[in-house]
C-alpha cells in the first residue's frame, strides 16, 4: 500500500468515524432536526455533489442510457439506502454514538449469512468464528456486559434499530454488488439516490418537521452540511478512489478503524464513557468482522 492510499484511508476513516457522533448530536442530544428530515436533507445535498462528480467523468447521455437500462435495480438499491438511513438515524437518536458505529458495522456478518443462504456461497470455519465473535461482541456492547440489563428500554430499541440498519445495509450491498462491478461505484450510487429521496419524502412529510430547519443554530446548520456533504458526498468519493487503488477486501479491512475514531470523538464531544465492556465488545466485533471479510 503506497503512502497516498494510506493518507486517503486515514482521512476517510476519520470522516466516517465522526458520522455517528454528528448524527447523535443532531437527532438525539440537541434534537434540532428529526431523523426523517435529516435523512432527506442529507441525500438531497449529497446527490447534488455526487451528480456533479459523475458529470465530470461521463456525458449526460451516457448516464441516461445507464439509468434506463437498469432503473428497477437502481430503485431497489435506492430504497434500501433510504431504509438503512431511517433505521440508523432513529436508532442513534435513542442509543449512543459508539453503539451506532459498532452495530452498523455488523453488515459484513449479515452479508456472509445472506450470501450463504441465497447465493450458495460457502461459509467456512473462519467465517463462522468471525460471525460468532461479532455476535458476542454485539451482545457485550448492547448489554454493557450484563445480560440481565437486556430489557425493553429506549436504548434497547435504539440498538435493535441499529442492528436492523446493518441488515438493511447488507441487503443494499448484495443488490449493488453486480452493478458496482458493471458501472462503477460512483455511477451506481448516484443513479440510486434519486429513488432514495423519493422514498424518504413521505416519511419526512408524515414524521418530520421541515419548518424546524429554518430555526436551527449555526452549529446545527454546519453539522447538517458536514453530515450531508462530507460524510455522504466526499466520503463516498474517497471510498471509490481507494477501491481503484487497492483490492476491495483490503479496503474493507482498512475501514475497521472507523469505530475507534467514533469512540474517541464520542468521548470528547458527547462525553460518552469508554468502559471496559465497550473496549472488549469493540475488539470482539472488529475481530469478527476481520475474520469474515478476509476469508479466502
């Protein structure tokens, strides 16, 4: 791995590591914006940026032909992106940023399970060990090492939504796998996001409060812009640049440090405690994901 790729990975993981912290502050701590409104605004802003980036690489006619050829698949991908975003934001509004970072990163485990069940991909001993470690780590994080605390509470509901968001992310990844190879990551996500926005609009109208956007503080406005443009826009562009330079497996392993950044940022900016159980659960989850994503 060359130095430039390493720098790109460090920048990307730092940006994505702030995601749960910013989301938790906006929809949980300050409550300046509802999860549905943030989900919609996020992708409207991100789509504008992604479309500009895509337009620099290919003509509008080429984009139209691609969209017409596979619009149904882009619809499916876009819908799962919307579902993931809603589950994640509602989840992090009820739970902690650290939990959000770890539980949503369980998606490689779900991908391995779904690929085994529906795509006839073999599951080896290494993957089974990885899945087991990730599940145990997930329980440690959710219960803080005390299974008796596993009761229906606001945080428990939030954690459950975050786990479901990881499941939605895994479905989206499997749906997009073939088309990312066919069209490239940037084109696939850019052509899927319009459907994401369409799916999110009724949720924002029913459960949101768009008028509150005009009353957000300056800090809130800047964080919304950063969450939309930085994490969802620039973050994805950096990810696709990295995938051009190294193999997908290596890239997937490299972003395992994202939750580490989140733990640090959450402790600094949200005063979330770094307990022994959080550290232990994190190590188990990351070890499990490593075993799943590096299987040959």
